[in-house]
C-alpha cells in the first residue's frame, strides 16, 4: 500500500516570484522510509489545507520561520525573526485536524515549536537573550550532545539515550504544552524532544534538530512504521 503523508512547507521569493518551498532533504528522507510526501502549501485557506488530511496517513511539520508570539499571548521580542501568518494558520489547522483524525505526527525544528504552541505551550523567542547558556543553538555549523529519556518513544525509535545532533534554531520550548512531555534535552537543558504524556495517544514525535540533514533514517522509519 502506498503511504502518503502531508508535509508542511514554507514560501520564498525568487527573482520577484513567490514560490512554495520545501528542502529536498525532507523528500529524500521520507522516500527512503517508503513514504510519499504530499506538500501542503502555506497559502491555502486553513480549512482547505485541513481537508487534504482526508487523503493521507500522517503529518510532517517542517522547519522554517518563527511562530508569531501572538499565538501564545506574548509581545514580540526585539530578536524575533520573520513570521508568516498564513503558514501559522495552515499549520495550526493541520495539527488540529491531524489530532482529530488520530494521525501520526512527526514535527521537526519549527515543527516542535508550532506543535507546542498549538497545544497550549509557549516559546523562548530568542535563546541567546532569554536563556543564554554554553551552547549557541543558532550556530548552523555546530553540534551538541543530546540526552534521551530511557524507555521513551524517542529512545525506542532511535535506539540510544545519548547522541549528538545538529543545531540551527534560535527559538525553543519555554513552557511545555499540557499533554506533552519532554523526552530529550540539550546539554544546557533546552528541550529538544517531546511526545505524548499519556498512554493511548496516537504516535507523535517532535524534535528540535534536523534529522533529515543528518540522514538519521531511524526517526523517519519509526514514523513510517506508525503510518497505516
């Protein structure tokens, strides 16, 4: 059976033309796991975007712009990056729709952030100023250690409780949303992984790093195994 999953996307302006964009690393990682991505443009009406979930078996939330802090009742920080109101609206609708349909969800980088906000959590808008530490999480050339909770879904999926991951974000989870529990942390305590806090919930893994760029197929294979 062909397994099709909805994948959120961003938009870019190239030579004066606005384009829907998705890093091909996501497509390749999903294809290696036996999945066919259906790209959901960030400019659709949210209800129309949500209707696309009727034809898929899972949802992937990808990286990109900052989430508008208005969604978690915060004023914009001076270091807030670019936001996209249309993308926020589409992804919030996709999350709600996927949860109603009990679809598996894999959330990556911005994905873990918008998922946390959708479920009632908040974010650090700029780690360097709001939670300074020994790790520069925005350094795209850097890697840092990762501690994973033993026995968690993430542990069972990647088969390790200690590894290193890439880091290319300046925002992160501040207050974890009700219904989620943290299961991975950077060396400075920043939350890098989350999953459902209660038994019986649909498969969901949210990570702050970019597994598609490390060719960490274990996460994508685990997601594919949950897609039916």
